[in-house]
């Protein structure tokens, strides 16, 4: 891995959600080249099964100007919070559920060519209703979210046919279906 | 869709690969809230089949500090180039192939909560060797890429088991496998 070493780094922008920096990277051939990196907090997402159904959300996403059908998910934006705790928190805040069983499925990179973001996916089973956590305030988009329950087989077929447009949701549904019914 | 209208917008950073802006978005309840958006050129990626094999690349990705197994892919960074032309260009530049048949599989959003990036996936068949295009200069990472051929069934199984870490590659392999052998 250390064929590529960072010789120097400078931050060019501190945003609200992201930090942009320019790294000077020493390449295997010895040349040094500049590479722009967008640093963004890692994310978690949950395939939550309630019987045969998966619990999804339809939510407006301003960056793409569309309502997307998505897994419950969120950023690791609470200091000291583990990925698993963040997954449990988002499951509670977004769809009002707690999981009796939570297992990690995978971690993937959303767009490895230009951002360091990774998303860890969990499978939640034995779910039951949970009260919203104390002190939680929904954003306007969260208040406008619609919970959608679909049979996992149907949601996974939509993903496999290219009819869902959110990366973590496609990846999570297809890996969960494979885990539960390998084909 | 127009429940959410952009009342104003200002660019806060012009980077090399990305532009960061703050939009003032009027929410359905009438309130105006600021939303940071990272604008990044759209991408294309190709599931290229040569007989039963899919043609992949192992490539160092500086933002995540790992070598990833990926589909041939790239950004729409040539003025006026269509997505299909970009897919053909990347297939030629990265793995030295041209496609007799190229069909679109899907378009997904890599991380819809904070960036407008989308990636369009293609399935290429009837591939044959093609000379590198005139004027093409590889980056250091591209010169260091390794071409990896695997049976599509094996690569798709790796994706379904959570053993691949690049979003477009997981999505592309699983949708291509479903298209060719629905389960």
C-alpha cells in the first residue's frame, strides 16, 4: 500500500459536511502529483426486516432533486459513537424500530476516486417498535419522510432490475437477499 | 418535486474535481434552510463481458488508501461527450477493448445526501481488442493498474457476499448477473 505516500497535504475548504484538501502523493515511479480529496464522515445504513418485509423510506434528497426509496441511514456525526450504535440510532429516529439482532453485512466506498466516504451496512432482525429518542429533532426532510414496507424479495428484485437509484440501498438489499437466500 | 425550491445559491469552493455550494432551500413547511451540496461530474462504468469472463481492474485509490477491484470507469470530463461515448472511451483506455454491443443497465446516485454525482452503468458484449486512442496519457495510478479477468458468476458471488468494496462495481456486477441469469 505504501507505494503511494503522502508527502504533504493542505486543506483548501472547510465546509459544513465536507472538508476538501489537496494531497501531494509520491507515486510508485517517484513523481509527486497533486490529488484532490473530499473528506466526508462515514455512513451507516440498515436493512431492517420485519417478518418478510423490509422497512424503507421515501425521502427528498436535495443534492439530486429527487425523492428516493432508501434504507434507513445516516452519518457518523456524533462524537465517540460506534458504527453499530449509529445504526441503532438511525433505525430508531427514522423508522421507530429497535433491533433484537444486528449483524454487519459489508462496508463499501461510495465513490473511491474522489471521496474517502465509506458506508457500513447492517442487517436488523427481530425488530420491535421503539420510542423516538429524547432530544431528537427531525430536519424538514426527515419530517417529510414516508415509511414504505415491501417484501424483501420484491425490493431486491427492484434493485436487481436497476429500478432503485440509491447506491447503499441497492447494495444492501442485494447482499441481504443473498445472505438470506443464496442463489 | 417542487415542494422544495432553491431560493438562492452561492458557491463556497471551486476545487479541481468538485464545486461546493450552499443552497437556500424552501421546505414544504415554508421555512428556508441551508443545504451544502458537493457538485461532481457524473460517471460511467462498464461491465465488459469477454465470453463468460468479466474484465476488471485492480487500482490504487488514494482517497481511501486501498487497491480496489473495480469495473472500468471514468468521469464525464470531456466537453460534449455523451455517456455512451465516455463508456466506450474508458473501456478502450483502461482495458484496451471495444464493444460490439453496449446497453445501459441503470443510473444510480453514489451518495445522494450530500453530492449530486450519478453513475451510469453499461453492459458491454462482443468485445474485441482495440488500440489505445491517440493522445491518451495515463495517470500514474492508471499506469499501475492491473487487469483482472474473472468468471462473471464468481465476481458476482464476491459482490453478493460483501467481498468487494467499490459501490459501482457491486451494483454493476449484481445487476448484470440478474440481467443475464435472473434468479
